[in-house]
């Protein structure tokens, strides 16, 4: 229950009520507003409901320094900003889902499987290259330790050629056989 009455007999009582409720209302300004017709008594009585409506329409809160309408406008703007942010994120998600559905993205498992397959191909290719080219490489330097630089250059050239083939977008067929 409120300690304030439903009706105020004088402007002074209405003003005291407004100040106690946390409104910025100097007595001179309040009286001026009353004389301008912003708050008028009915039969010489100021109803608390009418005083509250007057305060919400014309006065500022002491704690915020803002009018109620300004606070509502700020809250509505914040709500609209959040709604727009939500809609933008929702649109991004829908765009991504559409891109996935139209095949613009490859599932991670497929990429990882492809990379693993390519790694097997390159490992196997390097082993095969070393086995098949070892004779040529040895013959190239004639078993001479002094030609180690030439040997290294030849091996690096052969590896580079294999890696260039690996780096292409060609499809590789990898057959995985379970070991017994």
C-alpha cells in the first residue's frame, strides 16, 4: 500500500510527491507547468494518476536525467539493434547452409580423407623413386664421394618432379589393403 494519497489538495503536496518519487521537479518549474495547463486540477484536486502521467510526459528522472519517453526510445533502439544483429547472423547461417547444399563446401572428413590419401601416394612414390633410381644415382656419381653434391642435386630434382605431380589437381587412386 502506498503512503501517498490518491488525491492531493494542493500543488505543494503534488510537488512533494513528485520529488519523493525521484523526479527532477523544481517548485517554480512545476508551478509554471501547472499555469501552462500541463497539469490541471479537477474540482481543485490533483489526482495522483494525473500527476504520474504529467511526470512521465514532462519531467526527467533524478537517477538517469532522462525522460521516460527517452528511456523507452533507447530501449526500443537497443531491441531493434539486437533484432537486426540476430537477423544478420541468421542470414549468414542460411547463406552458409545454402553454399553447403549447393556443393560449394566439402565436408571436413572428405578433405581429411583426400589429404591422407595424397600423403600415402607421396610416401609410396618417394619409396618407389628411391628404389628405382638408386642404381642411376650411384652410376651418376660413379661411387665417388667427391660427387656427393651432384648426387644430392639429382635426388632433389627427382623428388621435386614427384612433388610437382603430387601438387596437381589430378585424381589419385589409393588402394588400401589390410595387413594380415
